[in-house]
C-alpha cells in the first residue's frame, strides 16, 4: 500500500541587469507554491501507529536574494 503522490511546485524569477562593469541579478524563489500538505513520510510498522504521518511538506516559503558580479 502506497501513500499519496508527492506534488510540489518551486519557482524562481530572476532578471539580469548590467551596472557599470558588473552585473546584478535580483531573485525571488517560491517554494511549495500551491501549499500542498502531502505526507512525506509515514510509519509503516503494524500496530497503533500504522500509517500515521511522521512528516508532511512544509508550507509556502518565499525567499529573496541578489547575486552581484563585479
């Protein structure tokens, strides 16, 4: 018996800008965009804890960053 399929969508948006003699690349990362809460790991030991989730996907996460080359 298998659990649900794990579906997660991660996206990254970035744009390169030339500034003087270097480059600046601002970034926005979006993790688990559709906020899926599928079971990532479950207990497969027979007994009272059989198929009890021990780990689920984390909620949405957004991360900002900048990459600078000079």
